[in-house]
C-alpha cells in the first residue's frame, strides 16, 4: 500500500545539449516555491557506485564496450540509485528531480544501440517493480541544435562521440515514448530561446498537477 506522504518523482530527458542542466535549477525553484522538498540527482550516477559506473560508461577507453554490458551497467547504477537515494526520498515525502532515468535507456540503448526493447522492459520491471516517474519532461530539439549547443564545451565523452544518425534514432525513440505514454511523459520544444522553454516547462508542470501547493 502506498504511503499517503509519498513524494513525487520527476525526470528530465533529451539528447545532449538540449538544456537539461540549464533547466533543472529552474524546475527545482518552481517546485520549492510550491512547498516541495527536492532531492536533485542524476543518472547514471547519484551514488558512489553509480558515479563510478558513470566514469566507466562515459570514459574514453580504446576498448569497445558491448551494448549489452552498457545496458546492464545502466541498470546496475539504477538499482543502487533506487535503493540508496530515490526510494528513501520518495518514502520520506520528498520530491525527486532526476537528470535522466529509464526513458534514457529506451532512447539510447533501445533507439541508439538498437537493443531489444523487450529486454529493457524486463529489466525495468525487475529493477523498478511498478515505480515509474510521475512526470518525465523530454526536452526536444533537432540533433543539430543540441550538438551545436553542446559543442562549446569540453571534449565529447564515449557516447557523445556517436554519429548524427545514432542521435536521430535516440530523438525518435524519445518522441515515440511521449506518444505512447501521454499520461506521464511530455515533450517541450527546446529549440526555442530559454525563456520560452521555461514557460513551456512551467505550463507542463501545471497540466500534470505537479505544482499543487504542499503544506
Ligand atoms: N545514458 C544512456 O545512454 N542510458 C541511460 O540509461 C542513461 C544515460 C541514464 C549522460 O549524459 C550520458 O549517459 C548521455 C546519455 C547516457 N550521453 N549522451 N549523449 P548527461 O545527461 O550527463 O549529459 P548530456 O546528455 O551529455 O547532457 P548535456 O550535454 O550536459 O546537455 P544538457 O544538460 O541537456 O544541456 P545544457 O548543459 O543545459 O546546455 C548546453 C548549452 O546550451 C549550454 O551552453 C546552455 O547555456 C545552452 N542552452 C541551454 N538551453 C538553451 C536554449 N534554450 N537556447 C540557447 N542555448 C541554450
């Protein structure tokens, strides 16, 4: 049975450079102004083990990592994150705001790497049980827009080194997720200027009843 005081679970998704990091702070402030006690975290990562796995997953090793190993490491990091951070916070009535979660696995490992979506779904059920985010906001923009914005930063990591067609498949998978689960996943047009993107995010949080004031 669900605890009355259970907190919300909100995730932010999108291809690289669409503005997740830029908008995470904005969302946190909106939530806090409605009385939410927020825990901000990220995937892969969020725990000591998760951050160590993140290092392995994104590092520039000469050795190719198999797609299955990549998938399993994402879920290993997620299992630890759920047990140490996400579930305790939700049970404590806090709102968890997470930079990427399982929708990224469907998009990158399912869409990008073309792994069997049924395998991902089995792992999702195994690791998460029936837990799904209350709301996933996908910041959507053409691949060239995200890549151009991200290009001003440091050297690309192992996944960022993929070619445009990989990211086109990732973007398509994200759009399909929003079409399949409109009750909990929405798109925001992130190609607009930041103020407009934030206006859309604010609207979505209202539409999905996330900003209801908490006493
Ligand atoms: N991954 C996976 O494969 N499977 C999984 O299950 C999970 C993850 C959980 C983690 O990356 C990698 O792991 C990711 C997917 C994979 N790999 N890739 N690619 P991450 O999430 O830590 O980092 P990222 O995807 O590389 O995100 P990012 O590049 O940091 O992008 P961002 O956070 O979305 O963008 P930003 O840093 O906020 O903005 C980029 C620049 O654009 C910056 O200069 C901003 O000032 C600017 N910006 C932002 N918004 C705007 C607007 N609206 N207009 C103009 N300029 C803007």
